[in-house]
């Protein structure tokens, strides 16, 4: 039986995303559509670098004081495990028998786990108030400031659910033109917090990278569209370190006369703008750019090709993130025999290092980190593969432990440690972690079983039935997934929802995050004579979207079209 997601990965040393670079350059050069009100930090910084800082000391003081009246810095990091993680062994923990060792007469009731399931290091555990699977073991030290959402259902279509992660939950049609009021979660965040930053909204995802998508059908504003909202909310595809340096060089070298005219207009009448609440965000952008510029000047530096060439090469940081030369390469993967494609992105440890450096430097505020290799976690597996050729010696389900260590826990742990120990400029007494929201999730989970009743009822030979049963995918896309939230605003050491060990489905939760009392908390089945509460629900990617914004003090209502409310119980004091 052919796998529905047949992948052919290849690692190449290639230029990282010329098309993406051009797209973002156009976005940058289009900043002046809104006049002075549309000016961002990048515009002011480029002007200062070309012309010096023309501000009088009085203007500088006024700008700094006005900027202080603005909101405290906030950051958002989505860490996305593309391909579909094994959620039953992660944050949707479920304890079952492992029938690779002892078969049942009723094959539909069999549950298949990895070979070592139940052995030390391969169990279902609990630390504090959080129950978790062995795939989360390397991250358990984060639990004091983590909230886990274990009850969560999604769909089973890669590209559809990948888009829902970004856009939330509503009547979202993949091939429809994205309209002006739609937003991805990072665009919604950057719309509120991004204007003072040079690179507000950076991403390492590339939605069209998946080979199941026909590129011809997703031109213009279809699918994921990078340029929704004001220019400072637009998605900038960061790519590799070399790619981002090229982008910064182009930004620096391009002389955008219309932008400069708007900046000159601001400077010619700066007193009026500095006193106007209406232009507070522009003032904050101006002040932020001045601070970056003065920082460079005070150190005798200029933002030129030499300086840009030294970005992302700090030896100590590279050692902390265990970066090897091949980690900075992009990879190409063919899906289902289609043309090989790429995300134009380095490995996640490189993305994490870049994220930290840009946050520390005050150059960006929201980051979408995504596993580099297309479908690496898309671990389809036929039932016959659970045993050796003798059909008796167990092999078990695909084990994602090593992939999790490489693409998640090692770089993630390093990033969080650095964020927790680095002071946040503009937030006295707080670390970068204190003002950051981190979301960890995957588009869907994977099955650990397969129903065969329909096969057994077919009017075909027993031999044909057995062939179909053996070829059945028992690690296919599955709607049960999960998410974790971390950050200074998160109510830590908390878990919401759970999975029924009989149903293998999410148990609905109440508005306060507790389980619907109509369901047995162990089996997940409705109790005798009980009915589901009218108030209970099962969260999806839309709930995660709105909660990420809510944790950053953004009212998600009206931010894009996502129609799911935030899970208020995940926030401290929520």
C-alpha cells in the first residue's frame, strides 16, 4: 500500500529564497502609502544611516519621553512542529497496552506503541500538575511556567491545518483570495506591537513549500498571504542567516525617496507629532531607530556590509545552539513524487539563535520557528511494519524521540534559558522571557490504531483482506493534537483537558478549563445517563490563536477573522 505522504528529502547548499527576498523588498518600499502614520522603525533607521541624526537634543528628549508612555515591549514566538507529531506521547498523553507484543482477536481494538513503550524513559509521567508523554521529558523543567492544552481536535489535511495554525478558525477557504480584514496570528500581533521594530514579523515557514499544493492555484493573495495588515505587520521570510543579511543590505542600500520625504515631513514638524497621541506609534518608531542608531555611533560602528556580515556568527552562541555548517543549509523534499520544494530555511537551532539575537538587539517582536525538513514528522507506517519479516518479532511504531531532541528540545531549551537570563530593554526588572509568549504545537497528531471492520466485511478473498489489513496505515494523520504555552503571563504548572484511554479522543472542557463532568475522566466516554454540557467544547487552532494574543494583552476580537475566544484560564489572573 503506497504511503499517502511519500517524501524524498534532499539537503542542498543553495541560495535561500530570491523570490521571497523580492517580495519583502516590495513590501518595504511600499511603506509610505499611509504617509507619516505608516512610518516604521526601519524607515527612520535607514534615513539616519544615510543622513545622520538631525534631531535636536530637545526633540530627542521629547521623543524618548513620549515613547515611554507607550506599552511595554511584548514578544511572540510560535514553535511549530510541521508534519504531525505523536501527540499521544507528547502533551495528549494516553496509557494503553502495546499490542505489538500480544495480539488481540479483534484487530480494531489493538493499540500500537513504540518498541520501548513502558520501559524507563518511554512512559507516561506526571510532574507537578502536568501529565505528559516521554516525548516531552526533555522539556519538563519548563513546567513551572507552562500551561498544557491536552484537549484539542483539528483536521487531517496537512496544508489546511497548517493554514489554520496561522489564520485561526473560521470559514477559511484555501483557494480564496485573502481579504483585507484577515490576519495570521503573527500579523495580528505585529499590527499591535510591531511598528517600532526594523524586522517586526519574521517567519521561517513557507506555506507553499508542501508538494501537495499546486503552485498555479495559489498565486496572488490565495493560501497564506504575507502582506495582510499595515506594512509593519507583514510577514518577512527570514530564511538562512545569509538570506537575512542580504535583506538587511538591500534595506540599507535602497534609497527610497518617497519614504525619505515622509520622514523629512515628520522631522520638519516634529514638535507637533511628538505632542500628538495620534502619532504615538510613529514617535516610538522614531525613538527606537534613534536608539539603535546612537548605539551604533557610540561604538564607532555603522550598519554597513561589514557589520551585517558579523551577524549570527557569535562563536559562544553558536556553541550553545550546537550549530554545525550543514544546519545553515536549506533542504528540498519531494512529496508524493511531485517537484521537490524547500522552506528556504535553516535548521531550527539556527532559527532559534537568530530569534534570540534579533530579540536581544530589539530588531523584531514576533517569530514563527518551524522545522526545516518538509514532512520530517510525517511518520506514516503500515501495520505489517510493526513486526519483522517473520511477523512475530516486534519493531513497533516509528520513534520520534531523536527528532524531537534535534528539532525541538535542544535548541528550544537553549533559547528559553537565554531569554530567562537576558534583561529586556524597556522593561526594567524583567527578562525577555517575562514579556514573551511562546506557543508550541503541531498541525495534528497521529493514530496508534486502525479500524478493520469495513475491510473484513468486504466480499473479497481472505488473502486480499489480509493484504489490506497488513497495508493499513496505523500512524496516519489524526485530529487529536495538543499545545503548550509558556511565558511571563502564563499560569504555570497547569494542564487543561485530557484524552480518553478507551475513546482515544479529547474530553470536552468547560469555560473554566475543567473537564466536562458528564465524561469519565479516564475512559473519555459519556457516563451512563449523562449528556454533554451545552457549555463544554473541544479547542482547536483558533483557540490557540486567540489565547496567544490574549496572553500579550491584545483583545483578539476583530484581529483577523478567527472566531474562537481566548482560553482565559491559561493567563495568570485570567
